[in-house]
C-alpha cells in the first residue's frame, strides 16, 4: 500500500525547501569546496556577485567593486600583492619544478590585467581624464584636519614604480627586447572608421595643477641616467613649440641652444662647421683661413679647400660650372714661374679671362660664383 503524506508533513517539507532556496539566493559566496583547508593543489574557485571590502577603516566597499585598505603596521605594509609563477623561496632546497614556466611559444603570463570598456552615450562630454584603465594616486601633505601628522623626510617617492630583473643563472637564456614600459595603441582594422582622435599623446605630462608649483626646486620632464643608453625619436621633435616643421624645431625668444664644448673663446672668434658626415665642429676663423693647398702641376679644385697657392710652371686648373658653386668662392694665387689656365672663365669688370698670370697686380684673384658666372671680387 502506498503511503500518503499528511498535510502537516507536506507543509514542513515545502517550508524547508523554500527556506533553503532563500538561503542559497542570499549567499554571498559560492565555494566549490572547503576553502579553509590548506592545500597547495587546491583548485577550488570562489565566486561572488557584488562588491567586496577588505579594510581596517571602511565597513563597506563604498563605490568600489573591490576595496582594499590597510594601515602601516609593519616594515612592509602591502594593500595587495600578486605573484604569478613565483619561485618557492620557502623551500629548503628551491626547486624550479615548483615554478610555472612557459613551455609553448603562445603561452604568456601577466601579473595584472585591467580592461575598461569605455562606452558612452551620445552627448556625453568629459573634459578631463575621468575614465582610464587604471589609476594610481600617491598622497602626501594633506591637512592635519584630515588626521594627517606627516613630518618625516622621505628620500624617494614614486606614484608608480616599475622594476625588471634580468639575472644570471649560468644558462644562456635570451631576451630579444626588454621594455620597462611598453605602450601600444590599437585601432580598428576596418577602413572608413568615422571615429577619430583629435590629439594623441604617447606619454604626456600635463602642466602642474595648484598654485605653488614652485616647491619643485629642480625638475626634469624626462631624466635618463645611464650614459650608455641611446634615445631614439622616430618622429619630429619640438622644443618650445607645438608647430613642428623639421626633424628638430626649437623656438625660443633668445639663446635657444647651448652646446657644451663649443663655447666662445676669448682668443679668437669661433664658428660652427659641418663635415661630410653632418657632424658639427668648432673652428676658429684663423684655422679656416689656413685651409689652403700648394700646387705644382695641373689641379682639380676641391670644395673642401678655400685657397690654392701655385708655385710651379704652367698648369691647368679644372673648375666645376659656376652653377655648382653658387654663393661660394675660391682664392687662387699664382706664385710660380708659369701661367694658370682655367677651365671656366671669370670676369674682371666687363672683361672675361681664362688666365691668371704671375705678374704684380694680376697674380691673385678671389673667384666668386653668383650661380651663372665666376666673378673676381678680390
């Protein structure tokens, strides 16, 4: 005979099920197994919907999904610590097999990944950086009215500190590129995207805010200490201007540049020259005047020489066309026993000549090119 449950028993069962369902619905945590057990191989997952607060000051997460707040109570106080594939320093004999290591080219590991999918309705206009993937704030010097009694001297502070380690373990491992900070911007692969970025800054330090920026005694926007490092700029660089028209554009009301090692000398007047490799050198005017060549026979005149002194017999001097020497000149002096014949004529007044004699008054000429002809301007 089949037993029929009494109404009282059926109501009790229904009430227990309803109570159990209510408790499950209100549960903040879903634990796959007892998470209080210490097990290095524990693969349990803890899931929670809603905000979490781990704090000594605040009883609620406020406006944060995760709030972690702590006080200084030891030599090393950390609000949050993440360690991925960290070596087991606690073992008496450290074993590399206890460390997760990359075994496939496509494997990767990140200590912290933050994605902020910033989607806004039409008409929303933010005038400042209110939205970001991550924000780091370091506070010091807040008023005593907020409970701060700061008076200590700290040698170094950093809002963000990034450290990298490349050590030696007697193994020939290799890293092709090592970046302290790697900045990337991804844009859409689809052509014809109507969205646009008005101004893009790879790394931007805005103007100081507040009224007392003078508290900074010495400041550098970018300071790179290691002298063995090269600094590379693929694009154009502007100093003192946002209108950059050349590889380097410098705008300054006065004294725009100082180069150590090329200072003014009281002994002579210094000028800057550029060699064939584009390197700037300091030369004095006397040293430039000494840039001459003594010839004895036929000679092809060079742009690297400003003066030719001939001490031989008859000779033929080959000059390039005047169009190739526009704005430049040569000084030719005939101290020899012969006559110098030129491949290009030069004008003395309204007279055209091809010869430089060795007689007084006709032995020295400075031949200047106006782009069309050589002209004597001695």
